C-alpha cells in the first residue's frame, strides 16, 4: 500500500515513522510519502490561498497548486484504483466499515485542507479522475485535515493483512463484524483485586460459555447506553 499526503504542513506525517506504522513501513507493507503543497506554487511567497468568491470570512485554498501536485504525484490519466481522501467536517462519516474497505486498496492520497477549505473544483476534478472519499471523523472542526488524515491512516493500516501480530484481536474490537457492530465489552487483567475493585467473578470461572455470554451482554448493554444509534431493531431483536 502506498500512502501520499498533500499538505502545507508535511511535517505532521513524520510521526508515521514511529510505532506500528513504522514497522509496517519497514516490512514493506506500507510506503509513506509526504508532500509540501507549496512546492507547486510559483510566486515568491509560495501562495496557496486567496479570498473566497462571493465574500465571507477567511481564505480558500487555490485550485492551481492542487492540480499541479495531482499531475506530478498521481498522474494525468483517470484511474479509479487510486483513492483520494479529503478529510472534512462536511464529509460522510468515517467508520470502521470505510476503514475496512480502504485497507484493501493499493494507493491512497490524503488531501489535507487548511484555512476555510479547498476550492471545490479540486474535489470535483479529483472525482472525475479517481475514487474520492470526503470523510469526517466527527461533528467538530479541526484547523486542518492533517490530524484527521493521521487518524484515518492508523484505522486503515492496522487492518492491512500482515500488519497486526494477532489478527484475531481485530475480530473482537468495537464495530467489528465479529462483534455485530457492537461496542467492545469491558476488559480486565491481573491483579484480580485492585484498590478494592475486583475482576468480575465470571471472568475467573474458566467457564467459556458463561464468559462469552457475559461479554455479549456487556457489549449489548454498553451499546444501548452509549450508542443507541448502533442498535437497530434487528440487532436488538437478536439480543
Ligand atoms: N471533522 C473533520 S474530519 C475535520 C477535518 C478538518 N476539520 O474537521
């Protein structure tokens, strides 16, 4: 998998050389390339923004640098196998399902907006050439797309076959298919008693059937309490 990041702050992506992502890069599972969008400007000030057409506060990212960067980094021919991600508060929700879909693609290009955002024609052009995902991590606004791109990267790369040491752990996580899309149950380890708080007895019983039922019941309880939006009528009926 090749990952490209287009940003006026490419240094954000230096962190990808650390921890698990660093291991993936070393193993050849993932190749990471960060690019400074200003390298595709031609004026003394390396300008990437301008005032919004129609007025309004703030500045908008000019389309020209993006187009020239696309030409050099991706190419000038349409290729739907290239996935271009625009993190944006106005995007569709980024979910574990989207992460799973992206984990099997060969190339992802992250376009990190700043200021008030990117000239919309950049996104329209990208849609005419590649497979585009305008995605949001949640209903809040960041100063740019870089932090969101890092979060999306981690969510996607950890699902790449061969990345996680124990792929079975993926099957039991929140939102995984193995959990029916429910939240993960509470986790415990030793000591059995800690500051007057004990591990639930059932988890020390060695009775696998009872343990599995406790965990399922806890997942259902937590999901109903915290994320009723995830418990559709079908799921509720099954539980
Ligand atoms: N909510 C997201 S993904 C975002 C990107 C930039 N600002 O907010």
